[in-house]
C-alpha cells in the first residue's frame, strides 16, 4: 500500500510542478498587471496634479458704470445694477460692510466694494447718494461728507468662453480661504482628513452600519481625497471596479502630495450649484453666486452653508429650499462645535444669523452677439484653448445699459412692424423679419452695444458685422462729402449751391439708365440741402457724375467702408453691399470731425494673477478735414430737422441729431443711421433672404433708433457738434446769395475758407451765380466787398 502511495506521488509530481509553475506565472502576471495598473494610475495622477489642474473659461466684463450727480438713477436701473453685482440690502446702516446698501428715505447709502481693473482700479468706498425724485442730486463720502463728482461701479461679468463643458470657477489659494470654511468642510465631509492616508476605514465601517440600519444608501464612506479623485478622474458609476480604482488613486494622491495641496484642489473642484445652464465649481465661484463676495470675506454662517450644500447642491439649494438649507447649515455648525472647531459664542452667533443671499443673475442673453464679435477679435491674438482654459479676464467696451436698451428697442420695433403688417410675421426662424442695431462711440471707435438679430437662440448670424446688404440712401452722404471736399483748390459744391433734379439718362453697358426719385417726380433746380433732406435720387446721381465716381469711392473707403465698391452710376444710390458696422464706423468718422477710429471691442486682457496681456491701443487717422466733416454733419442735421428723418423728433427728442434714412429697391432693406455728439447708432431691418418689407426706412427703422436714443438720453441729447474756427459764416438768401442789409429773407450757412458765394442781395448784378463757376480773382474781390459791408 505504501508502495502504491509512493507511485501515485511520483506520478503527480510532474503535474504538481506544472501547477506550481502556473501559479507562479499567474502570480507574476497579476503582480505585473497590478504594477502596470498602479503605474498608469500614478501617471494619470501626476499629469493632472502637476499639469493644468483646471480648465477655467475666460470671463468677459463690461465697462464700469459711472454714477454722478444729475444721473437719472431710475432710468439707469441703479437698484437692478446693484442686484446684478451681488450687493445685498441691509437692515441698518450701522457698520455697513462692503457689498451692502440701505435705503434711508431720499438717501441711498452704499458701501462700494474695491475692485481690480487694469486702468481704473477702485478702493472700497462708503458713500451716500442723495436723491431728488429720479435724479441723483449729490454723492458724498462717509465719513467726512466730502462731495464726490463721480464714482465707478465694478464691471459686471456679461459672459464667458466655455470649452466642451459649461463650468465656471474662480480659483482660490488655500491661504485666501478663511479657516472657518476649511473647518466647516472637514467637519461634515472628512473630519479625520489630517490623519488618514486617503482611505478612512472607520468612516467606511460607520457608513456600512448606517446603510444597513436604513436599508438603503444613506451615508457615504468616501474621504475628501476619494471625492477629489472621483471628480478628477472617474465617472459617477457605482461599481466595485470603479471603487477599487478610486481607492488606489486616493492612496497615490496622498503618497505623492501634501494635505494642503489636496485640500486646495478639492476646494477649487467641488460642485456647488448652478447659475442658469452653467455649473458652479469651487468655493471661490460659489461665494460670488450665493453671497456676492469673495471667499476671503465669508462669515462663519456663510461658510457653514457652503459646506452644508456639498452633499446635494441642487437639493439643498438655499434658493430652492431655504428651510432645508438652514437646517443643514445649523447641523454643520453643531458638528464644528462638537469637534472643537468652533467655540460656543461663535456658534450661537452664527446659528442666529439668517440666510442672506445675493440675487442670482444669469449671464445676460442680450449680449451674446457682442460676445461673438469680441471672440472673433480675440482669436486674432489668442488660440481657442487659451480662451476656454486659461481663466483670462477680458475687459470689454460693452455698455451694459445701452446693450439692454438696444436689444429691447429692436425687439419692440420688429414687433410693431409685424403688427402693422401681420403677413410679415412668421414662426419659422429662417423666414422671420430680422434686424440689427449697432452703437459706437465716435471719438474712440468703442463698440458700446451690438444686437445682431432678434433672437440669438434661434439664429447666431450677426447681421451687424457679418451681413452685407445694399445701404440705399444712407450711402448718399458720401456723394455730398465728395462734392463738399476741396479738390483742385475748390469744392464742387457748397451749402449755398444748387443741383439739377431734371430727368437724366446715363449710358451703361447694360443700356440706358434713367434714375427716378422715390415720389416719381422731378424737381428741377433744388438746393443742396433740399436734395439731401428729400433724398432726391436724380440730383444725387448727377452730383456723383460731376464729382466723379472714383472720388465717391475714395471718400467712402477713407471714412471706413471696406467692402468692395464698384464705380458705377448706381453706386450713388447705395447699390454696393456693405455691413451696418462699416456704416457705423464711417459715420463715426463724420461725428468725430473727420478722424476715423478703429473699431474696438477690447479694453484689456488680464491673466489670472493680474498681469496685463493686452491693452487697447486707440488708433486714429485723419481722413477728412474738420471743415468738410462739419458741413456734412450740418446737412444731416437738416435731414433730421426737416427731411426724411424728421420723425426722430416725433417723441419730443431734443438736442443735436444728424441722421439719414435709407430704403432699397422694392423696400427690401430698411435703414436708419443717426449720430449725436456722443454716439453713432445704425439700424437695419429686413429678411435674411431678401424680400419686400413693404415699408420705408423712415417708417420701419427710424422708430427703433428713436426708441433707443430717447431711452438712452432721457429725451435730451446733450453736447454739440464742434464747429471748426476756420469756417466762415454768412447769411444766405434762398437763391444762394450773400444777404446784405435790406435783404428780406435769409438764413445762416457755413463755408470753407475761400468758398463764400460771390453774389449779393439786394445787389442783383451777380444774383444766382454759382460759387463753383467763379474764378479765384473774383472771389477775392467779392470777399473784400463783403467785408466793407
């Protein structure tokens, strides 16, 4: 029997040897696989922690708003502006902290927050704003009571450039986070964070018991490090494989990095709620969302609330369920007290503090066309990755108030047109009546507002900067400028000249062209003012022929038109296609006295640590002499007073306005261009696929412009168009002669030096002679004769 056993053992030895080698090989393979997995996990951890931890979208800010005595604070929307900036209304003005305000009868006290700005930083200022009706009557500093000429509100964030994931965060350093916020987070999320190595077995055991008692998953056992690993590297799926990877990576993180680095990463990564469609991550961004302040200024109670909502940011949101949020906050405070992180007095004070939340203000939808235009300018300097990942702060030229007014004016104007012409209305975005409104500051070229269509959500096509349409009669002023500009020492026309509006035939390669006026009639001999005020086509075409079409093209291009312009007879009537933004820039050149500005949407670009990466450089080129620019502006003032644009005064608008209407063939494009001393605004209305609107520009586009300017100015346009001192002034008769004493009818006109009329009234010897037909010797004589009188 023993012999049999020995034989059996000898027979099994080869197989046992094979099994042993197999086990050894399997163990080696498993060890190699585990080592490879750990090496891979280690590589992932190091790549994230030692590379770019967070991809932070660039944030765009509008220009700072200015408060000053005389401002209509209701029209400005002061209370809404404070709410959008996260200011909170206080119950008392005693010890008013920055970021809060209180109404005291006819006085508004605001403790303005300090803010960083590349060119206009401001310290915190406690001020009292005295109100008289809807007007700010005085602004005084507290304490001291010294009068303040003006104060700046911090720039509002109006948008951001997101990557594939719509997340926003403001990165913070651990040193800037108040200690009580760290204590609140650790008290409720990981009280043994300082001592464990990434996995807390006591917490796991406690969570298992709690879940068994509850019969469901009522408590988690993950440490703060495991939560960070899950958010950084893993999906939210609940599998043992994912949990194993999470545990391994947590151990690797703890082995490689110190606790402060892990905690800082966690505080910047944790999800804490929503601002509209944007996910809010990190305590820095959450402090702004919930309390309208930086994280360093959070109170103990506010820190407790942020820690409380980590468990379920949307379920425990203080905006959606304030009672639940308050109970959870108080629980966090109790945990802090029990763990010795809070003394009794501080606990009692924090627990009694009510919820004081900032108003949630989603990113304004009316600024999206502007943001797209700004993005196109930025991509000339930065890559898409830089704009979506590096957390740049982009300070723009956008005027938040004007943008809102412009969007509202365009929307109301389009609705009014559809009310007048119900057949124009359509639910199909591709066939809806469209429009755009662009606003620019003429002296600097700053883009103040841009509304590229009636609904960005339905169509992102920017009709202000990307569309090219025939401008119609808004192109005509370029013809008159070419006529007024001196060439070969003398201009073709002056403001006292006459034009021929009789029938005209011009030979073209396509056959004879016979321009007609809008009213279908001819008006024979008309003044220059009458021709442009009535927008007479025939007189304008004849002037263009006399001036030379190449000169008309030259003027338009110098003023800012960049689209191709063909020197054909119909160009004088605006048949070349241009963009509204080009026209705005060209008219801005007129409004600024002949100095062409560069269109600017960017003020400054700043990196996350405050370094200025790009700063706007104002670029100007004088392209027209000041005298000619003023004379052209004077013509357009006449259009707004007596001509096709006189409707701008229908609502009682007062002050200097220069304007021009435009309507293309078959009323496919409706235009209105107008400028004041401080801004230029251009309105276009039509269909993306051109078809008749059935209205003239004065009926369709003008009311949009008027609605915008009336709301912007309060009904009174301030300032004046500066008149160059070199211009000569004279009283002129209806026949274009200089009016002397005894001449019954006359009005004031201005002239470039050396271009005064050479006929006089009542001296009829030279009555009616054209200025441009008199030689220079005669001019000198008649100027001497005029001076004698």
